C-alpha cells in the first residue's frame, strides 16, 4: 500500500517523465533540438566566415535519409544518397544564411513571447500535441510540473530554445512575405487567363521555305551577331575529363549462383501446397499473383519456357528474363480468347512491288534452309527493321496486332517453319514462327533480381581504386587504365551542369569538379549502375567562348535572321496592297483557322511552337487584324474572329484564387530571397576534406 500511495502522490511527476521520454524527445529530435552524437566536430562549410559544424549537417542528413526512405520505401542507391546529401548540405547552409540575416535585421524573441507559446491561449503545436488530454485541452498542471522540476531543467531549456528559434524564424518569414500582395486586378487577370478562349484566322510564311542559296551570310554578319549576343556564349568554368567506368551488372558467376539457389528450391517448390507463402518465405522479388496471363504479358524468354509445355504442376526453370532469374510453377491453364505467336522476321523495306528486293529475300531464305547461318544472325546482318539488333525477334503477339498480310502468313504457319517473302505495306518479310499458344496460364513465379554480389561490387570498385592509386603515382591515367583492361572516355563539362554526358547525375562528381585542377584524380564515385574514376586534363576558367569556337553555331542563327527578314518584308508588301482575305492568293499560301485557343496553347498548325501567336490573338478585339508579326518559326498575320470571356467571378472563387496566388507568390519570394542571400554570400564547401 505504501508504494501505491507514493505513486499516486507523484502521478504528475511520473506523467511528465513519460511525456518527456516518449513525446517531447521525439518531437525535438525531429525538429533539430538535440545534438547528434558521436560525430566529428569539424566544419562542413563556412558561410561568410561563420563555421557550420559537421554534427549539425550529419543530424539533418540522418533525418533527410529517414524521410526519403519513408517516402520511397526500401534502401537508397548511391545516386539517391548523393541527392539526399546535397539536400542536407543546402539546408544547413540556408539555415546559417537565415540566422545571419535575422541577426543583421535585429530580429529577436522575448521571454514573454516564449511563455505565451507555452502557457498562452494559443500554444505552439508541439505543446498542444504532447500536453493535450483526451478532450483536446492542454494539461497545464503537467506543463507546470515539468517547468518547475529541477531534474527536467536541461530538457526544458532545450524546449524553450526550440520555441524561441521557431518564433524567430516565423517573424523573419512574416517580414519577407509582408510585401506580398494580391490585388483585385491580379485575381481578375489570372481568372481571365485561365478561362478565356478564342478563335482566329491566320496567314503565315515559314522561314524554312526560304532557300539557303537565296541569302548571303558574310563574316561580318557572323561577327556582328556574336558581338550583339555575346552573353549567350558566356560559359562557366569548364573542365575536360578523361574517365573510366566499371559496370555494376551481375557477373556470370553471380547469375550462376542465383540460378543455383533457385535450383535448390525446386523440389520444395514442387511439393508445397501454399505457393504464395512459399514465395514470401523465400524472399521472392516478385509477389504472388493468381491472375491468368497470356504470353504477351510475360517476358518472352519466360513465356517460351512456360508455353513449351504448360502442364499444371510443372516446374519451369531456372530461366533468365527481364533482369531476373525465375523458377515458375504452372498452377492452372484456361483457353485464351485469342491466339498468340512468337515470331522473328527479316524485313527489306520498300514502298512498292519490287522483284529485286523479293529475290534478295529468297536468297536469304535459301541460305537459311541450307544451314549457312542462323535466322538471328541473318536478321542482324540484313533486316531493315528495328528488331534487327535482337535477331529479328518480335516477341509474343496476339492475332490482330500486326498488319494483315504479315499476320495471315505467320498464323498460317507451324512453329519452326519459314514463311515468305511476304509483301506488306512496309516491304518484304521473311518470317520464322518460333512458337504458338492458345491458352492463358496461372503461374507462381519465384524470382530473384540479377544483382551483383558484394564480392563482385567490391572487386569492381577495387579495380577503379587501383586505377586511381597507380595513375596518381605514375601520372599516366590512360596507360594505367589500359593495363587494367579499362577503356577511357573523354568529356568536356561546365561545372554548373547537373549531368555529365556518359556518366549521368552525381553530386559527388559535381563537387569534385568545382575544386579540381589539372591532373587531379577523383576518388571512386559510385552511381546506381556503375563506378567511376575521373582525371581532370584541362580547366578553362569562366569567361566567354571565342568567336572561332562558336562560329559554326552562329551561322544557323544568322541564316534564320536573314530568312526572317525576307519573309517579313514579303508579308509587309502584300499587306500594304491587299485585304486580309486576299493575302493567301497574293502570297501563294493558305488561310488557316484555329479554334479553342487558350492562353496555355503552345503549338499552332503550320507554325509549330509559336509563343507570340496566342498573345497576338488575345491582344486583338474580335474582328480586328494584326500587323505582320515576326514569330519564332514564321512571319504571320492573324485576325481574331471570336473571343469568349468567362462568367463573372463569384466571391467564393475570388477567395480561392487569392489564396492560390498568395501561396504561389510566397513560395517564389522565399525561394528567390534565399537564392539572393546565397549569391551574395561567401560560401566555402569543406565536405571533401571530411572524407
């Protein structure tokens, strides 16, 4: 009884201890209150001379990882990890910029403001979430117990710091956004643009219709264009790289090992009565499905193996297909509503009857029947179809999927036979029927992704690690790569590019390029599909690309200018002498009509992507004709024939649009404000020194 009385007398203390243990700690950790443990104290960056501790960066990085994994599910690949690291780094830099700006502006929070966030009529959501009772009311006694207990003093101070920081940032945000206004005119204009439509007639002369030999481009023209548009040829720091990669694909040994694992499960798979549970217990990368599938709904190799003998109870495999190794059990079959074929073909294209082409295909057929080569080999060598690289393989298809002539010939043949030459609208086909089916199957598919083993990944990473080490020691990147059996590629990239041709996106590589100098060799960089090591062979500082360097790019632009001038002058002369209705005959073109135009219309028949067209149409009154407009792709004259205005705004719609515009503008202003702070700041990235 004595123990129970003690517990009753200290219920308040016990309650706040429980809340502290299971509620506040979690909330504050998620809100960056507690310091990360066991992290080095070195600086990850400096912002205007102020250091950012690595522990702050690591804490945010940990939270970003957790959120990313919750959203995406599963583990992150190296590129995802790189993206999360970059996001965490930007967050700590932005936070430091924010702190510095708040200090500069003298934004502070008083003790009374913090007290109001805890004990006031409208407490902070953290307080409300953790100290509310079942009715939603704040338990102020619980709050007071925590605030007055000496043993909770440290945690209480951290809570106050968190609330003070939140309030300070809220003040800063309110200050930045206080200038954002949405006027009645803004709402009306937005509503009009979203809901207006129009119809128009137009006459156009495309610049491409002017022949190249009718214009003259001189060296002086090119020079003038370069001088007038020099900013367009400004470049960031440019780095020339030579790099080597190793693929992260599974090796033959990896595939053999996976196939062996599946083969070892064959007997148990055959006798199990619960296929769904068997797949689950054996960690299949493909979930169980009771659906009946046709062969064209399966990987072609898998379908070939299953449909070779689709008998219920039969175990098929291991078979490789679709990046996986499969062990399948045929559970049941049903008649299909359609017939299916697996076929290959060799296509010689022609748009008309051609005895010579047909004769060439007959010669290919003779060679095949004589055993001179395989069908796949001949398809790769002679076929004009995109399937040639796959040996002419068309996979499985249903009746009704192909052109009639091809289909009639293919479905009329038995598996293993050659058919053709068969003429279709595409040319002449030689067809080999591989297999046919008229059933659907229900299968249990125990499948494993063909992933490289840890040993394989380690070997491939080590190979590039050796390249980086010996190339740095010997100063001969290309020679060392060749010695290790690696091919070397070269690429030129500006340091602000988000993606490197041949490599892809990599924050680690971008970071390496920012500080790299001639001869610098990167660490081994891991991407989702490969490992990379790169050497910088040349660095060109920020500046303008020379005239000789961009001359070939300038010429098409100057030619376009001259063609634009030709067509514009021609239209202006015609308009001066003719009515709008007479322009098509005078210009040797046609009068076009476009209805249901909106402000979001971007493509116009006969003009292509023409941004000025819609603006011109809506800028005219109904029945009004424009002057000559020199657009992006054509010179045109337009007449607005009809304009439909939206119904009057209701108060409810006006309120919705105001909120939408305010939200859009606040997001844009906040983003632009941080970007401006970052542009004016001196930021030193020290992440490479922490590896």
